């Protein structure tokens, strides 16, 4: 099985020494240029993180549409959109339009989101959980309406005076097949099972919001196995896709050694910490010579179980640096793993 390689950018910008991404405009324009460069070197997907009230990428659809207009092959996605903040019907229109511009290359990751800078940020956008409803419930209900809309379900009743008909109208435009390309960002084994039951692809990150004491890759591989078992039990009529994210930083020259050489040993182990009121396990980084990284990734149980690996990029170092890093992964790491 050929493993797809994508990049995932958090889109940070900050006017500090060493950063070449100093403004929001820099972050957006450089993200487009990185997608173009990534396609040229053989990367399979370009993905952006979505955060609100922070100096990071926030509104993905204009950016993804611009990427689509400049590329022809690479998949374009998110990892992930926090559905608590979204108007599901407006998002359905934006997603369908972007998918049509890309000729069906959109791969949308959605979820409950992650810890954020704003207190009750989604409430500032006008979305408040109902009594007895949690933030997770709100995200899931928004997702259900969004998925129904992109699948063409009638939403609003037709005005007979305008249409000459009665019945429910679907949002427009529609982009056939988009419904099969929605991924849920699952942070636990239980949420991965729920994802399978809903018929969404699985997107698993570099952390899980639970800890059983086993290494991160083994816990994540267990999550993937439970997802696949639940998918089979649900009887869906297509094969699901599974992605995992990893920090992979090849040391190939003086510049890469300058930035990340000292981190190689410190970041080579999992970390366990508190997140959202509970224990979470954070996966290790892969930093070193390409052949060493390839040998280590070959032992990563979750990487071996996934069909897509999303590589987080240090976007504030700029397009040229990130392209060099990704090119090393494509040319030096992937062939040794049988991905190419």
C-alpha cells in the first residue's frame, strides 16, 4: 500500500527575530506557495490547521480555493475545523464551491477542536450549547447538519411563488462525492469508534486525550484498529481512510542542524501531561539523519497502520525551508519505508 504524505501547517505568524512569516498576509500567501512547491516535489496533500482568536490560520475556504486555483493534483484539506464555530449551511456552500474549484480534491477534517486562547470563543460567534448540551454535542450537531447539506438533503421549504414548486430545497452548489471526503479528528479510542459509526474517515493527531501507559504509537494503533473494526461492523460500502500526524525533521545540512539538532534527543520520547482536565499522551518527534528517521518510523505502529501521514511543518521558517524538509522526506525517507 502506498502511503500518502501530506503537510500540515498551523499557519503561525509573528513579528519576532528569525520569523519570515510576520503578518497574516505572509501566512496566507506563503501557505499557497508551499502548496504549489509541495505538489511539484511529489507531496500528496496540503493541509492547514484552523484556530480562532490567534495569530494562526482561521478561515480556511478562501485559502483552500486559492491553493486549488494554483495546483492541479495535490489534495487540499484541514486538520481540523472546529465545528462549534461554524454555520453548517454556509460552510456547506463554501465547501462545495471550493471542492468544485479543486475538481474534487478537498479532504476536510472537522472536529470539536482543541484548547483555545478565547474563553467560550464559539459563543462570541453566536453558537451556544443548549441546556444540557456540551461543546462536543454542539460540534457533532453542527457536523450532522453540514454533512446532510453537502449530501443534498432538502433544507429550506421552496417558495411556490418563486419556484412554481413545493418541497425542500438543497443548498447550492452541490459537489458529488464530497461527503466521502469528510474526516473527524478523534482524540480518543471511543471517539474513533463513533467516527466509524458515522461513516467519516479518521484523522488522528500527535496527541491523544487519554493515557493507558503504553507508548503513544501503540495507543494510536489501537485507536485505528478499533475504528476499522467499528467501520466493518457498521457495514459501510466503501473503504475508509486513516491519517496520523507526525513531527518529522530531517537533519540534512548545517541549517537544519542549527534549528533542530539540539532537539533530537530531548524530543525523542513521548510526553504525558494534563489537557482539558485529564491526562493526555503526546507523541514524540522524529529528528535526525533521514535513514535514522526511516528506521524509527518503520517501528511506529500507528504510522504503519495509516494510509496517510501528515507532516507538521515549521511554517515560520518560510517556504524554502519547508520545501527542502519535505523534499528530503519524499526522496530520502519515504523510499526506505516503501511509501514510494
